[in-house]
C-alpha cells in the first residue's frame, strides 16, 4: 500500500472533469471513457486555483461508516490549513472542486458553503473509504 505524496484540492472554473482525468503540476490530460459516446464531445477545463495539503496539515482523520451507504473519512485540518481551505472555498460557492490524490481525481463535489476546519471525503464503498483512510494514516 503506497502512501499519499500530497492531497490536492483543485478549483475548477466551471463544470466538471471527466472520470479518469489525471492532474499534473501544470497540465490536465483527459482520457475519454464511455461517457463521451452519447454526444462525442470532450470538455477541457482550466484550473483556477489549487491547494495542496500535506500530511502535516491534517490534524486528524477518522473513518466513518454510514449504514445507509456513502462511508466517509472526516479530516480535521490544522489552523493554518483550515484558513487556506476557507480562502479557497469561500469565494467559489457553486463551483466544482476536484480532490486529487497521487495525480488521480478521487471525487469532484460542488462547493455549497465555505469549508474550514473539518471536511469529509465521501466514497461509494466502504472498501474505498477504508483504503483512503489507511493510506492517509500510514
């Protein structure tokens, strides 16, 4: 099991990236999947801002089981990291934000309110949430 190098929170100008997108420091490379079959259009998005969190920016992490599905990892950020997250999110309400770990998009929520000291990363399966949590604390 490899450790995470960094966790990126990437603010998109608008819309969302396709599943399978990878992020590198200054470029986005997209691999078209079956989603593009219907209208055969691929959309490329420009990154507006980004925030990189290191393990030292995360005060604690907790794996939370949801009996109704959607297990998540609750991250508590340090004071400095919380302020940086707040700055990234408060002026970008209703914009997409991609969570990128080891150059792979993990999730792509729309920001509904400013995020500060705590945030949750929700997964579709318990195994995905558990794997993320274990790699994060390793």
